[in-house]
C-alpha cells in the first residue's frame, strides 16, 4: 500500500493479500521469523517502498513524456 500510495495508484484497483507462511516472507529486521507485531514491516520498509514507488512513478512519467514527445515536467500522475 505504501508503494501504491507513492505511485498515485487508483485505490479501487489495489488488492492486498496476506503473505503465506514461507521463509521468503521473513522480515529481516525480526529475529523471530515471520510474525505480525508492532507494524515491523511498515517501520522497516517505509522508506525503501516510498522510494521504489517514487522511482516507478518517475519512470512512468518519463515513458509517457517520450511517447507523447513532451517534457517530463508536463506529465503528472494521478489516481486512475
């Protein structure tokens, strides 16, 4: 959701899923394995996910600008 928010995604198109029990989903900041407690994933991944979302949004704006042959500054992202 953090990533989608930064990308200006349409919330009607967002689907969330609970991670299955699997070592691939272990929070590296937790020594306890895969747990849900204290919003550790939000605390640990807030900045990287926001930065990733901003990078994706910029790439999409750059692609649109190139396709439409206009400056990237004239392209914006918004829901929908």
